[in-house]
C-alpha cells in the first residue's frame, strides 16, 4: 500500500498542467495519510482521465460523469474554490 501511495503522490504532482498539479498535489499531500483503499482507487481512476476534462470538472465548467461525482472530486472542488477566493482576497 505504501508503494501505491508514493506512486499516487508522484502522479498527482506531475499531471502535465500546473493548475492540476497544484490542486491535486496539494489535496493528496493533505489527505493521502487518511485515505482509505477505496478513496485511493477513486483518485487513481480520476487521474486516468484527460487533464482538461478533470480540470473542467473541478472548476465546474462541465459536470463530472456519475462515476467521478463523489467525495474525492468534492475535496478537489472545495480546495479549488477556496484557492480562488483567497486569490481574490475573500476570506469567507
């Protein structure tokens, strides 16, 4: 399991687009220690999808397919939303 987590962390930080690296990598760094095997499977499946599609699901440009509309995507969306608000100077 530890090797799998290391591989997931590496893939999260090396997506190909800097925006996704920052979003997914930061969430993985924070959440990976407490993620269940099912959570890891969901994240691995999400990382198989094309970058632009995943990014659009995260920022809400397009709805995610039902198989990815879960708490893992919600964590990524929450982080991206918080980051956007902070960049705009909004704290609440």
